[in-house]
C-alpha cells in the first residue's frame, strides 16, 4: 500500500480539524491530545467495512500516514529555523 497525493478536500478537512482541536485543547497536555486522537483512530478503524478492509490494512494506512505526518512536521520545523 502506498501513500497517495492529498486532494484539496483532504487539506481543507485537515485545516478545519486543526482549527477545531486548537479551539478545544488550550488546557490539555500534548499527551492528552495524542490519546484523544489515537482513540478516535481506533474508533475509525472499528467502523471500517471488514469485507473491504481488514484490520491489518487499516493499520498499514495509519502507520504510513503517521510516518508521513511526522516527516511533514519535521520538514516544517526545519524550514522555520532563523525565523522569529
């Protein structure tokens, strides 16, 4: 399974989710936010049609996208060096 280019609607959803999380997590630790996100991912996996996608396939999608998100975050941090 390979990563696919994000479509514009994916980016819109991502941006709106970040805004929503930001509004509701001012008094939460990063660990709490991670736990909530992981719980949500678990529920999304459980809601998949088992005739179409196995748990292993779903976890592979999660792992690949975790790695990509981590890469993107690190790249963004590298690009902010020297800025105030």
